[in-house]
C-alpha cells in the first residue's frame, strides 16, 4: 500500500475553475467569444457598406438608379404589408385608413419601379425644396430663439439654403448625381459607424473578458496563485 509523501500534498483540480488544468472553459469566456464573433461580423458588414459607398461615389448615376429602385421596392413591400394588416383587422374602425395608406404605398412603389428616371427627377426636386425650406426655418429659428447654439443653427440654416439653391439651380441635370451622392455617402458613413462600433466593442470585450491579459485577467491570475 503506497502512501503519499507529506512534502507533496495532493491538491485535486477544481472543475470549472479558471486556470485549473483539465477544467472546462469558463461560461463567461465562451459568452465573450460569441460576442466577439458577432462584433467581427459587424465589422465585416461595415466594410461592405463602406465599399458600396465608395463604388457609388465613383458611379453616381448607377447609385441614383439603385436608390430609386430600392425606395420603390420598399414602398411596394410596405404597401402590401399595410394592406394585409388592414384586411386582418377589418373589424376595426380605421380599416379604411389602412387600406388607403397601403394602396398609396403600392401605387408610389410601382411608379418608382416602372419609371425610375422621372421618379429620380421628382425626388431630386423634392430634396432641393426640402433643403431650401429647412434651411430657411433653421435660419429664422436661430435668429428668433437666441441661445448658446444660435451660431450653429445659423450655420446649419445657411448650409441648407445653399445646398437647396445648388440642387434647384441645376435641376433637372442634378438628377444624375444628387440622389446617388447622398445614398453613397449614407452607406459610407453607416459603414464607418458599424466598423467603429465593432472594433470598439471587441476591445471592450477583451478588457472585461475573464482570462485575458488585462486588469481582470491579471487579477484572476493573482487569485489563483
């Protein structure tokens, strides 16, 4: 019968303890890995949006046509959903309002899809008028309501008025590039935002995840010794 030496005491491994040999992975660590993988896909999606935005800025005419068709399909799908919802709740008092909204969305979507050139011209004209009116309201609002952000309101109003005048002055020639430029810039900045969110989130996960070489990880290593 063999005896264990008193100089080498038997210390059994604790299952599930971080740092112990042969133990299973910590649940917090596996959750951190899943979050990190999700954030990596967020970075990939942001990179694709940035690439699409850059391509759209190069081929502005194609981006304009794409934005009009995409808007048309969204209106068409939203109209179908609105009609289905109105028919499902046909006993409601506002069923006719849902039917009218759905029918208008379907009609607008079909017009945008079947006549993208004319629709792009109309949307560009509407965008120019929107910029101009919004800039005028911001400018007068900044002059009437004086406060700490008056200068910023005046700058925004002047920029909106200038942008509206530029769009309307070159209309309908501006139809070829206005919508495509705004659509591409929206994709570009949305993609940059997703990339920043994903990379910042991954760094945050590394800081708080157990077993990492950060303050939390060093504290855990110190507790195991």
